C-alpha cells in the first residue's frame, strides 16, 4: 500500500475548507492562515466621446467673394450669422469626468461685424490703421496671457490629480499591508505563483 505523499513546504488551500490558505511546513499543517483577499474592484473604464459639427466654410465664401468682385459678401455675412456655427463637445466618463463644449458662432458673427466696422472707419480715417494695429496687438497679447494662465491652471490640476491618485494608492496598499494582504506588499503587480 502506498503512502500519500507529503506536500512540499508552501501555502495551500486550507484543508478544513475555510476560504483562504494555510501553510504546510513539509511535515504538518501549521497555524499560519491567510484569509482569501476580497476581490479587487474593477476600475471604471474611461470613455471619451467627441462630437464636432461643421459650420460655415469661410474659405469657400472668401473665394466666391473674390471671384464675384465682392458681390458674394452679403451672402457670406448672412451665412456666417445664420449658418450654424462650428461647435464641438467632448465628454469623458469614468475617472476623468470632464465635459467641454464649444460654440464659435458668436465669435464668427462678432468678427464679421468688427471687420465691417474697421473697414468703414479706416476708409474715412486712414490714420486709424496704426491705432487698430496697436489695439489688435494688445488684444492678441491679452488673449495669449489668458490662454497661458488657463494652460498653467490645467497643468496644476493634472499634477494635483496625479499626486492625489498616488497618495490614495499608497494609503490603500498600506491598509492592505496592515491587514496582512499580500497586495499591500506588491501592489497591483503580484509575483508569479510558485511553480511547485
């Protein structure tokens, strides 16, 4: 009659049927017991949706205006005002939670009216060209400063998010380590199982 082989030292499913693992020292089962860790929650997957609606083709209207010696200009103005300006939306679900929408119709309408006003004023007072150039340069500088400030703020927000995520992961792993869970030592990257 053959005698059942004794397992090699290591962690095995508990022979009493409890959920977890018990250590066998090669001769007998020891009192060392590790409960089965709870299933790790599956992180929410980020889903991004981008929608862009086309608007007025200003390049086409410019070509038509030039080919018709300016006769197409009123139609271009009406198309810019009523032609459904370009808009876009971005929504990210999951970890990001970011929603951005953009509608450029007011910008296009405003640019057309400002352009017509500037043309009419400069045609009567040519010396205003220099004033409008200075105003345009200052407006560009202010727009650049605002854009740079927004980019810096966004970068700081992203860095703070990364710090918060790292701190949260460290706290979670520390809690698991205090509970005796091996994920507290190895994090998300557990060592491969022993090939015994």
